[in-house]
C-alpha cells in the first residue's frame, strides 16, 4: 500500500494528532541528505529522537532548527506540518513535526 | 450599548506567523528595481514566508491552539468551524475538517470552507456569530489564513505573505473578552483582482484596485456600520483595516475621520506584508494584545471581487487576564529568520529541484 494511499493516510495521521502541542526533550538527531520518497524538496533536514516522558521516546522531523546550536536535552514541541509531497494529485498527509524552542 | 448582539463575542484569539522573512529590497534587487523606492511606496519592509511543510491548514491549527488556550474551554464543545482563505490546500476537500481532526474537536460541528479573497476570514466570523445568535451552538471557531501567492516579477510579489488568525466565539456574557456590538457587509461585482480556477497566480487590474475597489467598499461598509450603530470615528479607540499595503488603510482611515493614534496599533503590514484573509484579523490580534477594558474597535476588512465586512467591537474587563495567556502577536515579530530570493522561490515552489 503506497504512502499516499488514502486509507493509510487516514489511519496514520489520526494517531499522530494525539500528541499535538506536547513538549519533549531532544535526545539524538541526524541530518538526512538522501531523502525518502516525497521529502526531496526538504533536503537537508533533521530527524531526531524525542523523549516525551520516562517511558516514551518518539522519532520525528525537526523544524525551525537552522541557525540553532542543538544540544541534547533541548526542549522541543510538536507542531502540525505537511509530512511529504505526494505529487499534485495525491491526498496531503498532515502530521506532527518537532519545533526546536 | 447600541446594537449589542445579545452577548455574543470573542472569548479567545490567536495569531500565527511563519518563521521566515524576505526583505522588499531583496525582491526588488532580483528584478533590477529600486528597492528603497518600492519599500517607501508600498510601506512594506519585509514579508512573512511559509515553510515548504506549512500551508493554510497548518497555520490555522497553530493560531487555533493559541485561541483555545486563551478561551479555556473544552474544545469538544466547539459547534462550528469556518475558515476563509484564498489558498485552501484542496480545490475540493475542506480545510476545516482537517483542522477539526488535528485539533481533536470531535465530529459534531457545522463547517465549510469560505472564499471571498481577503475578507473570507471576517465572513467566517459573521457566520459563526449567526450560528451563536440562532442558539445552534455554544462556541465556534472562525479562522482567516493564507499562504498568499504573487507571480514572480509582478507588483504583488512584494507584499503577498503568509499568516493565520483564529477566534473562538461564544455567547456566555461572563466569558466574553470582546463583545460584537454589530456588523454589516457591503458588496458588489468588481473585477479588481482574481485567480481563475487552475491558475497558479492571481491577476489584478493595477490601479483599478484602488478607488473603485478597496476604497469604495471599505468606506461604504464603515460608513454604513457607523450609521447603524449611531457612532462616529471619534467614538473608537482603534480602527483596523485590511492591509494590501500601508497607504490604503491610512488613507481610508483619514477619509473616515480617524487619526494616526487610532490607526497605527492595527497597522501591521510594514513588517509582515499582506496575509490576505488573515490581514485585518492579525491587525485585530495586535490591537487586542494591547487594548484595555471597555475600549472600542472598528474592524473593516476588504475582499476583492468585491466586498467589505465592518464590525463594531468593545473589549471587556476579562481581556486583560487573557492577554497574558498564549503567545502574543509581537513574539512572532521577534522570532524570525531572513531568507534570500532563491530560497524564497524554492519555498513558494516557483522553482523545484
């Protein structure tokens, strides 16, 4: 089932929206220079691991990070964003990315 | 109070601007034009630019979160969501259901996307107000949001910007931070500015967008509202207009008898550009951030095609406490990052890799 398939978008997005507006701490991050499908226009971008609480660690793309000195433990907050470009005719996948405070 | 609409008004408001800015002078330099002259002529120094992964929906959600924080209500009690934009992400498939889903407001709400150029956001406020007055809902969400498009090299390119403003409206007197005293609308078929279906960029009638379009409708709506509410310019503490540039709203204000002290707090276009359906609403947010209790505001939007919505508003004593909640408008002006013209073309998808 392709990433742009409506049922997949519908199923995945609902789960992600539940963490909208939550704060976390940045644990690790890396720069993506060879992107996955649909992320070509965003290169280079950062993905990171974010600790939400003692038990939960979540991965996600970082936004608003340029020009910032990233440090382990930095506060990040989840914000709504378009996840990837699926061409001009496929449905848009909205989701959560992490804004560096 | 004259024409008070039985206790309907604003209980929460929120603004959102994206991080990036581009200076007018940089755009001018790309086209070998005189930047300082254009900056002075338009009264626009720089404008906001949305990220590649932002659009009217994401910005509307960001503004709505701040509005909800200020309102302090159970979001599942929102009974209507209306959003005005010229840049809805889909031509068919509503922005509002995505906003409702992302915010988690449930499924029981009246909703539709609106389009009336730069006055679609104020139209959203009028519609939600009507639902409240009819007793159909307890709370409603009205949004104006745009990632405005300007053709590279066209005059519009200097000002077309991105932003969102959201308002939670309610009908419990004890919750209101701004009362809606009355409103009206003045419209006509005027082809000053348009974007045909399928076209990427809008077109406009040059100087025809002035006297016969912006000024005719803005002045008519304001005059009709002041007549309806038996008020005059001197009765208001603030006036906020739609802002395609700095000159038009200043001139309209002066023609109606307002002074710079009333106009300036809501005149925000110089630093962010024209955010289309969010323009007058962001001006209102800027005013609400500094207004004191029992102050009067005249809000007049303008949308090409053409029409103006005018509102008479009065702040309440509850506004002061709510101003301290959530991010204020000026914080978005402090946090910004400048980009060059090539990055601007990439972010507006005028060029692609």
